[in-house]
């Protein structure tokens, strides 16, 4: 491997890790245009039982935008 290829590979790896470590816990759901396809955010708005948090995920792309899936998940399942 050349130096340039190794450097690009290392940068890509660090960028991937940064995305995995960045967990968004928000006080309210993001606006319709702010959630991308495949993105997951966690919303702590008090709508789930104790010990759980709402997970909002961009599920499918439609003509009107990204369809969301909302479910309550255990707080311990969030990777920080």
C-alpha cells in the first residue's frame, strides 16, 4: 500500500468511528426535514415508561419525505 492509500483508509476509519460514537439524545423530535433515511435519534420527552427512551428512525423514502418509525427502547441499549 502506498502512503496516500493508507492515509485515506485511516481517515475513513476514524470518520466511521466518530459517526458511531455520536449518539443524539434530544428533548423533542426533530422537524420533518431534519431526519435522514436510516438515521436514528433518541428523544427524551417523557413519553416512554421509566428506564426507556423513544427511538425515532428514518425508515422509508416516500414522495412526501422520510417516513419515521417510533418505538420505546431500553436506555441501556444506547451505545455512547
